């Protein structure tokens, strides 16, 4: 395998650049050429590919976003689009492809491999941390720290004005960001889609806190569980508390990646190159119990990532 392509796809995640950097520099170290594909699978279809050098990834390990850009491609969802992408890959002599992204990117890479035989290795990169088989996805730790920093600031205002704040965080249909950031930020209640919740119980907890002298509270809500506005309106109606909302939105995707995400992305990116040069055909990289591991891509699709209910119950106990 002489020429290896690399692309970032789907939603951007802090640490993607560190992964690209590792692919490029490990590939060049091993005597391979690395081809950067701009704008994900859409760019692959259009042949938006350029050779990357050591200098092309200088000073990117600390930056958020993705220097290769990213996009979602409806055309790539069709067999015709994937055939065109493969033709573009062949024109530039691409022998294998590293795909950095989330679930949709993994499935796109698998379809491309199935239909064309192009070897692929997928690296999990999504702030949602919802890729089965891996404890952590690139970008998750940074997103959690961004939320915790915001909650710290919001709590100062909540305390000063004796208010209840409902903070809505990202995660699509998963509650990993909400649970981890809520526990770390000392939230009084955490609402996630994986575990049923009762707003009456949330209100009882708020009232119990007031009775013991507490006059501010933070409720963290995963976007897939409920809207912050609806939760805040219900709390105000049931308790009469001055309740405000904060929707953090895409700020959670931005910013410099944490040291954890930089290291995770670096080791995953480097190993992806090693796997491809070693004959990998269709794999996904993961980290389990602090150790790198790989799966066949179909294995990942058969798994389901479960929320840690013990962590959720602990957050409830500590917020009493």
C-alpha cells in the first residue's frame, strides 16, 4: 500500500486535526504518500484531493475543527455516488482510506468498501461519544470540559440571583455529554434520553434543596431528552422559581482539544496507518479499558453503546 487517503466526515470534533496530523506523519515515516481529501466523501466524489507533507500539518494539533473541512453528502448515499468516489480514488492512485468521523461516516466507509473493495480504517471522532465498541470518541472529552466550564460560569450567576438554570447540551439521541458534564459540574438533576425521568421528581428535589437553604440549582438536559424551554416552563409552573435557560449549542464542538483528545487522536491516527500498511481491509479503531483495539466494521454496527446507569445513580446521590 503506497498511497493512503485521509478524510474527516460528518460533524467536526476537537481533535480531528490531531488525528489527521498523526496519519500524515506516521504515513510519511513509513515511506507512504498521504492524500488529504477535502470536505469528506463529497470531496472524494469530486476528486478534491491533494498530497500532504510534514509541513501541511504543522501547528494543527492544538486547533479545533478540521483543516480538511467536512461535509455531508447525499450523493455518496447512493451506489452511483460511491462508484464515482472510488473512481476518483483510483485516478489518484489511492490504495486505502482512513475515515475520521461518527456513525454515518463509518457506515459510508463500509458501503464503499463492500461495493469497491477499497481498504478502509475508521477512527471514531464525535463529541456525542455514541460509537459502539469504544469507551471514548475523539472530541468527547473536550466537549465535556466545555460544558463544565459553562456550567461553572452559569452557577455563579444562578447563585447571585437565586435562580434555577436549565442548561441544554448536545448529544443527538445520547446522553453521554449530559451525564458526564452534569456529574462533573455538580448538577442538581440530569435528564438524558436513555433513562426515563419525572419532572415532578425534579421539582421535588428542587424544593427539598430550598428547604435546606439552597437558593440556586442547575438542571442539565440532553437535547435528545427534552427541550430546555419546555423543562424550564414546567419547573416554573410547578414551583414558581425564577427559571432561566441556556442552550450551549455548537460552542461544544469548538475550541482547542484537551490533552486527552490530542493523545487519543494521535495514537488512533498513527495506528490506522499501521493497520492499513499491515493489510487491514475493513476495520474500526477503538479504545477499551485504556487499550487500543480494532473491530471489523460490521461488528461495530451490531453493538449497542449503553449509558452507565451506575454513574447516573451516583450523580443523583451526590446532588442530594
